[in-house]
C-alpha cells in the first residue's frame, strides 16, 4: 500500500512559518527600493515531495510595509509596521522554495505592492492625508529644499538624493508636505562650493542615510528636516545597494 | 435490494457520532493575520 501522502501543512504550522521567514528575508535582501516588508499572513502553502529530504514549497504571502527604508540596518523585527492611518502599503508575493535536508532556499519569487485605497483611508481616518505621487511638483520642491537645507546646516559629507521613499500632502487645516527620502554621502564636504562634481562613495566606503522632512506652506512657511546616516555597512551579496542607481 | 438495504444500514451505523461540543479544526489556510488586513 503506497505510503500515505503527508497531511497538508497548515499555514500556521512551524514549518510554514520557517518557510515564510526565509521568504521574507529573501524578499528584503533582494529589494533595491522603498521599504522593508514584514509578514502579515500566510495565504497558502503547498508542499511537493521530491524525494528523501527534498521538497519544493509554493508559498503565497501577504506582507505589510514597515517604516524602515530598505537600506536601514535596523533588524526587521525592530521595524514598525506602517499604520493604516499613515496610508499602509501591502505586498503580495508568490514564491517557490526548495527544502533540502532542512535547508531552505528560494528558487523563484514574484511580488507586487499596492497602497491601501484612498477611499478606505478616508473612511477610517477622514483627516489623514493620502500618499502623493513622486513627481508632484510640491513633493519634488520639498525634497530639494530639505536636502539643501540639511547640507547647508550640517558639516561633514555632502549628501546626495538616492530616492524619494514616500510623500503625503495635507491641505486642511494647514497646507503641509511630508516627504521621506534616502540619501548617500559623497566624496565632498558640505563646505565645498562645486557640489555638482561630487560623486557617491564607492561601495566599500558607502554611507547611506534616510531623511524625513515637513514643509509647511500655509499658514506659515516652515521647514523641518531630520536625517539619520546609517554609517558604513559592509556590502553582502544580498545587501541591496543603491549606489549604482540614483533617481 | 437486500444488499443495498444492508449497505445502507451499515453505512448508517458507520457514521461516527460526533461528541458533544465537537469543534472542527480550523481550515489549514489562510493562516492568522499578524497585524491588520487592508
């Protein structure tokens, strides 16, 4: 009598959680933009035995965006999940993994992310500003002014923009632009005049950072910028480094 | 017809009576939500 096939795994079984953890680490380790994602729900899992101690696992995961930029060295466990009032973003990933002698590896992955709908956000939080599009002129201006303001007021390496992470625009009761962006140190100091010639530091000296800024347009003109440099991180094969791409 | 009736009776007796308060196991998937559902 053929051996009974193993009972199907439950999505909350320890083996499923271990596979999901390996998948999420892979996703964050191979992402080059935006924020780290964390597991919200294992939608489905299918295990296909391939032979002794050899299985192929198909995983469907629901993820949620955290507030940690993908370049942040903060461990995922310490990254707060972005609240829905901050206009949450969910990710959906389908992955194919292999488990050989208990060791998991990702063979393929396909992910896409989408922000919560503006209607849903408005319904749950009428006063919460929704996400703005990156190329909104007010967003672009706020980022440019914030980075220039930071470079003009801080000694040390001149920082260049790597990418805008997200932006929101509030119109009532005040007109305020909220932006978050990733930066990288260059080979110039902020004191130098010709900053156009500044180059991003090579990977073995790279120093990335993350800035948040709030620009009040009305009723008053105010700009608050806060940047945190991560310090040099040793690149690893999986560590996504944006130094080759600047946007 | 005898066989069919007999089978029907056996099948009837075969049905395992469920203990009082029987709670079926949760479906294997999808799993629990860890934060919130968008």
